[in-house]
C-alpha cells in the first residue's frame, strides 16, 4: 500500500515537469493594424484592441502554397 502511494507521487512529479507546448498565434486589429499575440489577449478581461475595436484578423504567413493538379 505504501509503495503504491510513493509511485503515484512520483508519477505526479513527472507530470508536473513536462512542459506544455503553447503556440503564439498573432492577430491584428482590423481598424488600426496593431499586432497582438494570443497570450496577450488571454490576459485581458475582454478581447479589445488598444484603439477600442473588437474585431481581429489572424495574421497569416506571406507564403502562398501551390498545389499541382492531378
């Protein structure tokens, strides 16, 4: 019984040590164009830009993918 408790404690400690991957997605305000990260938006009580506008668009990379026709 004691060995099981020690094993559970060791498993919990190992779970705490593994880092969780977070992806920083960048958004830009539709009105003023200010770029904001997702982590910054999640800290605020409401999703709003510094200019007061609430509409954001997701920034996408400028690379255009080309797909060959079959």
